[in-house]
C-alpha cells in the first residue's frame, strides 16, 4: 500500500490522477469536450501521461519500447478501436492540426534545442550530417525501387510511391505537396495519389519510432557505440550550457522568442513559399546562434522554455499524434507482409548506412543512425519528437530538424523531376 502512495502520474499522486482520469473519460462519453483549448489539452495530457506511465511500467514494453512508443501506438490503437467518442476526436483533430498545438510545441523545441547547442558544435556537425543523411537516403530510395519490382509495381513506381514519400519530410510538408505535384503531372486526382503514398509515410514513421526504442536498448548494452545524446565524437571539447534556474520571467521571455522566430519563418515563407515555415525558422535560429547576436540571458530563456515544453507536453503531443495522425485503417488496408517488409527493410538500411557513415566522419554511430538515418523517414517535426522520445535522445532535436527539413525539400524536388521523366 505504501508503494502505491509514492506512485505519481503527471506529477499527481496516483489517487488524484485516477480522479482526473475518471473526470476526463466521463466528460468524453457525456459529450462535454467542446472545441476549446482546455478540454482538448486536458484529454491529451491526462491520457498521454497515463499511456506513458503504462509504457514505462509494463515489464516487456518498458524494456524494448517505453512510454513514448506506447503513447503513439497506444493512441493509434485506441482510435482504431473506436474508443474515442466522435466529438472528442473532432476536438483533438482541430486542436492539433487547425489550432496548432503541435506548432506551439515544436516551435518551443526548435528555439530551445538550437540555442542549447554549442555554436562550434552546431557548425561542425551540420556540415557533416547533411551529406551522411543524403547518402543514407540514396541507399533507402534505391532499395525502394527494388521492392517496387518485387511488389509488381516497377522500379520507378517503387521509388515514386514508397521511397520518395517516406523521405519527403512528413505528411503536410512532404506527402501532401507530392500528391499535388504528381496529380498535376499525371492528370489524376490528388486523393488517388495520396492514398498510394500515405501508407509508406505513416509506416516509415511508425517503424522509426519502434526502432528508436530498440536502439536505445542497444545503447545500454553496447555503450561504446553511443554518446548518450551527443552526436559528435571528434575529440574536441564541447562547451556545456550553463545551468539556468527557471523563473516566471525567463519562461515568459523564452515563449515570446519561440513565437517570434516562428512568425519570422512564416513571414519569410510568405515571400519565398518554396521553403517551408519550419525550415525558415530553423535557418533563422541557426544564423542568430552562429553570429552570437542573441544576449546570453535570452538564449538561456529560450532553453528554459524549451525544456519546460518537453517536460510538460511531450507525452500529450505523442498521444495526439497517435490519436489523430497515425491512421491504422489506412495502414491495414494497404498492408501486406511484403509491403511491411519493404518499409522495415528500407528504414533499417537507411539507419545502418547512417550509422556506418556517421562513424566514418566522426559521429557516434547510434546517434548518427537516429539523427541522420531514422529522422529522414518520419512525419516531420512531430515525427522527430516521437522518434527521439522513443530513443531517449531529445538532445539530437536540432540536428534532426535540420536533416528532416533540408532532406525533405530535396526529396520534394527530386520527386517532382522524376515524375516528369518516368511518370
């Protein structure tokens, strides 16, 4: 009994958490989850923290996957089984996609994580990680063509409908624009193209999430291959960020800075729309960081705000991804053993290539496999969060964002050219 008194979920004693859970579930089934911020966030935080607690407690799940994977896959299963009432699901969909909860969360992570990286390390790592990621993707995309032949789709069909969507930077920034490009060139409905592409995008992300948990476990048994969140292994000393005590004012300042950089990215996207908002945002933060023009206390404020966002809303975000963005019906409708084998093999090939190339250029193999490998096959910023959370390597987020946005834009361009040539 004493052991249960010490258990906490979402920072609450277990008994109080269960009361909050009962209230949340009761409101869901009573239809009292209107399209407002408070009920939506309450559902995500309470259910997300609960799923994470189960994932971090159940013996086998805890060992190989953990709370992060449980949030994403558990959320997807709950939606698939119809356990989320329609009104609640609609509210979550609007809150996550239209109202921008993921944008709010990811903006905090981008500013916080990039300002948390040493300037010299950021420059040294970026010039190496992009070539590693591009070469790794080239291996995976070529392999998708081979599986296209095995699936009776043809070599180029496999590349266009499996390899390119998997590595295009996510659903909204990659697969959706690709479907529009293909639709225009092929003279078919974009929805038909999207139906063929979406399973590869979603399955690639799910595979990377699961693989992230497996690699985290591998790192525990083979410590020689991991830097425990540190990417670069070149022997040079890295200046660690000074510890900062969170205050109400530096949290507020960090939040304003994350909003400002996001809006700057949105403004630049308005004038040069070929570059996504997040890519502009990352570029702006990197430039400010490398030039050293941001006062130190403001960099600290951005870091503190990012750390708060990770602590407060990561499991809510991951649960939201599972509830709304991982469509098991679409996956199961397309899934065949050979198709699943194709996606898993492609993700593993990209991951292994990134590990080997990363080691050759001075990275820790496991961190390179994650940031330069698996983060090329996920669903954008939310996918990065899910993969890095499952791998327990959130320190890699700056590099994962750079890889995802840069390589995603490259694959959009390549996909548009290829469909004109071979479509």
